[in-house]
C-alpha cells in the first residue's frame, strides 16, 4: 500500500505539472503557428544546454540558467534580426546550432560535475517535486495573465502588422513581449518533455486545434484542451507500458493530430459555435 501511495504521489505531481504547462503552451502555440515562429522556438530550445552549463558554472540552479539563457537568446535574436544582416531563418539556424554546440562543450569542460543529459534532452516529468509545481504554476499564471491582457493587440499585430501599426499599436513592443513569453514557456516546458521535444507542446496541440475551431479564442481553448488530453494520455501510456513519459506525451499529441485529420472538419467544428477568423488563413 505504501508503494502504491508513492506511485500515485509522483504521478499526481507529473500530471499537475504537465497540465500546468499544456494549459498555457496551447494558446501561446496558436500565435507561434500564426506568426510562423516555429523555428524560433526550436532555436530557443537548443540553447538550453548552454543555460545548464551557465547555471552550474555560476553555482546556480540549472533551471534558472536555462531561463536566463532563453531570455538572452530571445533578446539577442531580436537585436540581430533588427539589423537585417542575414535572413531570419539563417540567423536562427546559426544561433540554434552554435548554442547547442557551445552547451555540449561547456558541459564537457566543467570538471567534477556530472550532468544527466538525458533528463534535459528528453525531460523528466516524473521527477517533479512540489517546488517545481509552485514555479510552474506561478510562471504559467503570469504568462497566461499577460496573454489574456494583451490578447487583442497581439492578435491584431499577428493578422496584419501594418494595419495594427497604423491603428497606433506598438508592434515592435508586442513582438518583444511575445518573444519573452515564448522564452519563459519553453524554459518551463523543458521540465516536461525536454529540450528536443519542447517545441512540440506549442505546435502540435495548436495544429490540431486549427481543425476544431473557427475563431482565435476557440482555437486557443481547443489547443489547451488538446495539450491537456495529450498529457493525460501520455502519462497513462507511460505508466501502463513503462515508456519514457516525455516521448509518450508527444506521441499522444501527434496521434491526436492524426486522428483529427481523419475526421470531417464540419463535424469537429460542431463542438464550437463561432465565426470564421482571418487568423486561420
């Protein structure tokens, strides 16, 4: 009985942590798809190993190092992209792979420190503790609150940036805000599925939600629901068949997306009653 209680305890923490991340990653992922910033998210994720090395070298938490590095990478990209010296996708490719290589080299040079690379690369959601949950829900509540407050301006700038600028919106500041939110969610999401798959929490549920909803608001809600369902299904599959939890969550999300492709769009959208949105196009 005691062993069963322990199993239930860590599974509950994993479930709560996964749902907390999925609840924000889904809505934010809609903007990632609308703004075509998937590669940017992947570049941020690749910088995480350098963040781990930074945290360990300074005697700080590796998670704090990841968060700081993601923020610095996001700000660095915005600064370099503004100069327009090279194309954005080329710049992201350079930053992504250079930071990944530097992270591996830095970890190799840190003598006397043993790092579990697998937990960072593929996540370790089953190892979440109460402190992790407090951090996850605090940051996710902050991100979700900011996203709700600036939903309309962000949506306007996403649909037509030039028109939004004419209407008086500070599109540059909105892009900066969105970039910071994305960096925070990616840094926290790595605890769930790891560096290599964290971007999947943003894009796969949002891609599935495209077929479920016909307005931006309903797409955001559907994305959160799809992400939550993927977490539940992935953790159950991981528990029953002794599978890696992070990979199981991503596989569940992918399976849900494939399932949505085989169902009629009209039948799927019957769940939601709203008007068509230009953001879908």
